[in-house]
C-alpha cells in the first residue's frame, strides 16, 4: 500500500458541494428509498423494514461516510447501490443511471469492496484474482495484465503476487479486496466496512489509500462503525439508524455539533455527590462506578455548574473533554449496546 | 466495454484449473478418484456375472464405464454453488459480467476429468469383460465420451444455477440427478424397461442418446445407428445450456435481487 511516510492526516479540503444541488451532477442520488424484507422463516411471516425513506446525495469526488450500528441499514443501501438488491420504494441513481432500470451500466462504473475474508478465489494467486476480476470488467490482455501489476504494487502485494490467496493473512486479503474493487477503474467506489479485521497499521494504510482515491477524483461511499476512520477520511458523514437517515453533515459541521457537548470526568466521587450532579440542568448522562464519575453535558453552562459542585465538595481530580463523534453518535441513536469504537 | 461470453468462459476456466490442481495430484487422481470409479464399474458389472444372462456383463460394463464421466461431471453443481460460499456470487452479480458464462468456464475441469475417467474405464476395464475396440473405433469412443461429458455438463449447469442460491441442496441435487440418470437412462437396464412416461422424460437427457450410440459402436452397427443418437444428444445439450442461461438470468438473479437473497459476505 502507500508508504508509512504518507500515513499522516489524509483529509483534504472537501469538494465543493451544495446540498440539494443538481441531482444530474451528483455521483450518487438516493431518493426516498425504502426496503422491506419478508422474513419467511418466522411464523407467521413478517415484514422487516431495513430502510425507510432514505434520501442522500453524494457529490463527485466526495468521500462520504455512512455510519450506523449493526442492522442500521448500511449494507442494505450498499446492496441497492451496487444493483444486488432492488429498493421496495423510491429510486437510486449512480452517475445519473438508475440502479434498477440501468443496472448493467451502473455495474460498469462502480467498484464494490466489503470487509472480511470472503469474496476472493483462495485457490488463485493474487495476480490471477486480479486478472479474473479485471476480465469481469472487460479488460483484456496487456491492459488487464498492466492494471493488475499497478494495483498489486499499489496495495503492497507485488512480492506475494504469485502466492495462493488462501495462504494470505486477513489484512493481506483485505488489501487484495481493495485492489479487486479498483481493477475496473470505477468512478464510484462502495466500501462496505472495508477495514473489518484489519490491524491498526493496515487500517492507517487504508486511510491513506482513500486519500489517494479522493485525489484521483473518485467518489467513495464508505460504511463503517469506526468513528475515527470516518472523521479521518470523510468529507461528509450520514448517520443512519433503524433504516432511517438521522442526519447528513460535513465533518466540520459535525465538529460544531460536538462543541455543544462536553464531558467531565472525576475520581473519588461519592454516590450521593454523583446524584447531586445528575440533578443539575443540562446534564444528560452520569455514569458512576467505583468512585469514578463521567458526566455528559449538552451546554457549557452545565459544565461550569458541574465543576462548581465537584470543586465545592472537595473533588480535585477532575478533567473535561469534548466527546468524539462516536459519543455524539450515541447521543443521537441512543445507547443500545452498539459496537461503536 | 462489456466482457464477451467467450472471455468470461476463458477466465472462469482459470478457476477450474486452480481448483483441479488444489483437489488432485496425479497420484490422488489416479489411485484415488480413478480407483474409486473403477471399483464402481467392477461392482455393477460383477452383478451382471451373477445374473448369468447373455450380454448382461457387456451391457453393464459399457453403461457403467460411461457413467463414470457423468458422476465426475455432475460435480459442477457443487463447484458452482461454491461461489456463494466463497462470497463471490454477489460480486459477480454486481459486476458487468453475466455470471452464468463464468459458471460455464468455472467447472470445465470436471468434464475433462470425466472424459479421462470414462476413457480409462472403457479402454482399461472393457477388455476384462470382453469389450475390445479396434483402432478405428477409438476416436469415436472418445468423441462420444466427450459428448456425454459435455451434455451432462449442460444438465449439471442447469441444476447448478437452480441451487446456486441454496447451497445446502448442492450435494442432494447432484447425487439425485446422477442416480436418476444411472437408473433410467439405460446404464443398468434398458430404457424400455421403464414406464412410458419415464422413457419420454429420459429423451431429454444427453446420456440416453450417447449411451445408445456407444453401444452401437461397440456392436459394430451401421453408421446411422451411431450418428443418429448424436443429433438429439447435441440438441438436448444445447437446450439444457439455454435453460441454464435463461434460468439464471430471469429465474434466479432477478428474483434474488427483488427478494434480497444475494448476500454481501463478511
């Protein structure tokens, strides 16, 4: 993949984007999309709503993060955009082409990468996998071979190009997945939890690669649980939960949203004092365990009040911090035992 | 540019070669697979000796020797359904390629192995049971074996695309299919033994026709008896291939997109 020296911050200036702008110029347009599954295994059969009234636009060259817990509907939206699932209601277009009515043309212009071990031919070498998938996109002979070599080099697998993929580590397979997703030279990349199972170094490399893709003008829709990843690479993020889009904002705007929240952490706090803090206006959550209290506030004045109460009670081991995107996300979707890192 | 069918078959075959290399060494093919198939031919032909009917041994030896290529070739069902297990099916469906042509190339190692297996059985075991071949018959026998493998491959492809999205059925379907062919297509008993309805149905199976042609070659019958069955064998093979393509495109992929049964894998 890219060299370690390039692993610094990869966020570039977000592309010019006017929300609600021309649907004709947007790379991805999702309009009021709903998807209902029929669960035939349950008796009686029941309908499960995976997506409901989701509308989203992604500008050309934008890296857009789609954040949500398991079962939120992220993968369902990816399936619809990659033409492997039809929406029940609404419509979606990729580069101006309808994913249902012009699915073949859509397939030609997208690359799909998902996380995990599967989706590769384990008995083929890395190079043969790229030949195979390149052939699926109509590449032939010298162009196909040249493309495979470039991508193997790009994802750092040139030295293992002739090794069978089932001998690869999970991180290596994931890098090969990325190369496979790029082999058709797609203008739009759908990355569905691509860093699942990656070690931290590989995940950093991956972020750098996303930066390269942006510089090349590709549009990327990235679904992830990882808030740090979204903050590092995305121009805008959408939060999705239970099939509904909660918000779509630039990461800068999300930063402003974060500024509304603060967190106070203090040690050696008795339970009675924690209850007094919890009763203060503007305090939205208090967690108290083994003398340590974590207080979340939704306005600066509440933070001041909490600090005053704690200081007045003689508590001196106190710190304040801004919550990260993940914590704001939890505020918005509620705490439901979700795996948010 | 969209990939052509031939291009897809060719790159599907890349997988076939890799699969075959991973499944067998020459030793395991020769002493494992071929040994198992020889044992099957010897077992059923041995039953012919017990029957003590003139011609039964010859009948069973020819039928069961050719049947080995059917058994080998029907592995196409399991290999094709492996696309879903490997998580590649949804990626194929999300690519500009027509996956069914990939499937066609993807399992070509099985009919090739099947031709080798049946040829070895016909030429290696045949003489033990009094079946000998003249030099002029050898190319015909190999061609008929290849046609049997090809026709069976098309039948297998059809069954494979039917169960590609229901992989738990892969072995049930392939085993039931070849056992039915073994029973009804003239391998163990003449087709005429069965009720008329079954006789009519097996006319749709290429093996029924190629086996009739092979018996004609073995009996030194006129060319019309040999080449006559080749026409329906080719025709039925083609129809099964068309059925596979149509079924995948319209009765598997389209409903799967609507029902949401194509998984993105993790």
